[in-house]
């Protein structure tokens, strides 16, 4: 077999393996915990609520940690909610709030807060939905 043909065959095998990994779900050794309710954060300007932010989060955790994380959900939610209030108070939800330059630091803060409250079994916090509703 020619060298180029071997390279194409190897490339095709790698593509097929990646497809299989995606079809199997989360990365090996990881599970996802969808937090039960969305978060609602008021955005206050000039002493009045001008909009509401609705956020839905999912936690990426070690395999087998799902039940323990659900049991700790009230503490985790409380800490994440405080981080969202802090973000709102510095103007993080104003303007183009879905820009990655604003969302990535927020997501990283979520990871740090969740790990501080629960531990390293939480490896990531995914923002699966975020919406702003302006109040008239």
C-alpha cells in the first residue's frame, strides 16, 4: 500500500473514532448534572430593575458523583447565584452580554465557585441557556 493511502486510511480511522466518542455521550469519566431550575438575576440601574437574566447551568462532574452533587445542590446554587449577582452589579449583563469576552470570565468564575463549595469533582460549569428580558 502506498504511503499516501496509509495516511488517508489512518485519518479516516481517527475521524470514525471521534464520531463514536461523540455518539457515546460525555467524555470518559465524566457525567453531566443539570441544575434543576434556571437562575433569575435582576439587573438594577438607577435603583430600579431594568431587566432580568435567566440562566440555565449544567455541571460536568466525575463519573459516579452525580448523586452527591445533587445532594449538595442548594449550597452550589447559592454560591453560583451570589456570583451572578456580583456579575450583574459590575455591569456584566449590560450591552452585548453574550459576547465571549464577557461570558468566558463568568463561566470561569462559576467553575471556581463550584469547586470552592463542592470540590474538584466538578470540572466545568456549562452555560446551556442565557436570556435577558428587558422590563418595561
